[in-house]
C-alpha cells in the first residue's frame, strides 16, 4: 500500500515516514501544499495523511482541489487545530477522518489501516483466502495457522492483492502501489515476488487462466475491468500488466474468506492469473 504524508514539520514528517515504512507501506513525503496537490493528482495513493497548516497552499485548499477533480483517495486530516468548527470544515471539504495533534503513533496507524480497508470496501483487518490468512494489524501471514516469513515487498504485494479481492489488478497498478515514486521501478520484479509468494504460500495455490485482457497500459487510474462471468464468484487480485489475479468471493465478517483461493500473476496480454486452492 502506498501512502502520501503531507507535513511541513521536518521532524514529524520523518518520524511518520519511518514508522509507516517500518509497518510495510510505500511512503512519500511532501512538505508544502503545492507539491501535495501535484502528487495527489498524478500518483495513485491508497491513503493520505494531510496536515492543514501548510506553506504555499493550505491543506483544506489541497483537499478541496482533489475532491473537485474527483480524486476519492482516503484522507486523514492531521492538524493542531482542535476546535469543533475546524473539524467540520475538514470533513465538509472531503476528509475521511480527523486526528488532532499531539497524537499517539499507534492511533494514527490504526486510523490509516481503517481508511485503507474502507477505501477498498472491507470492514475487517483480517483477510483469509483458503489456508492463507493476512492480518494487517500485526503484519503477519499464516498458512494453515503456521506463520510465514515474508519480505517487505512480498508482504506489500500480498496485502494489496488481498485488499483488491474481487477486482482485476494489472502489473502496472501493482507496481504503482508497492513502490514509492522515487524508487527504480521494474515491473518485471513483480513476477519474481509473485514466484516467491507461490513457493511460500503453496505452489498449487497459483495457476494461470487464459483469456482476460487489460486496457492498454493497465493503469490503475483507468476504469476497473468487469470480471469474466466464470470468475465473478471468486476473488480477483492480480499481478502483471497483462495479468488478472483471482482470489475467491468475500465471506462473512470478521474475516474475508474465499471459497477458492487465487492470488496470482500472468505474463502476457492474453493471460489472466488465478489463485485457486
């Protein structure tokens, strides 16, 4: 998951960046409103932590501009203003949540997790597909109840796919959401990470299904693909520019259970990757 932090206090900004990075997020930091507005309009973030008291352009103006452009990225407003009318202004401008300074980092992390879940249409912090369980609160992954060690990027990919249950995800979209803007992005490494996930989660859990095509470029900014009729009861996640990954249908709370497991990656424009158990 990719997070934008907009904070003009260098010390607090670095503290938030370091902690969110340690929690497995791809994090970028903007120190003024103009840079924040530009990044929000050009980069696909899964959530934004936005301070209101910014140089060049205040946070409320940035937020209003995003919403007027139709940018629905979940936004947590972070500010020293704690009067009720300030909160009303922020929420009316399009904020999804509000946190007043000073605050505990654990509370901010919990609110960010909740924003991302709700933004992807989920209520629970736990995601389950077949024998695979991912807990976003603890950052843990288990298979048949046994803990699995994942690298930071393997966890980011798995978490993004889990959050996109029921939708096709292109390799380009996956690359955009697991790497920060200044990272040397190579979409081909996605296939390497998916291969590692297959080995760690079980080879039989991933298979390739032919027949799904993505729009040219596969950008996450484009409208989402309709699922093939044969896959509509499954969880679609994905992994390549020509990849469609499936993971089964969502189950009852508190976890998202999949009757069939799918998490995968395809390799050419005519391939769809489906994770099945």
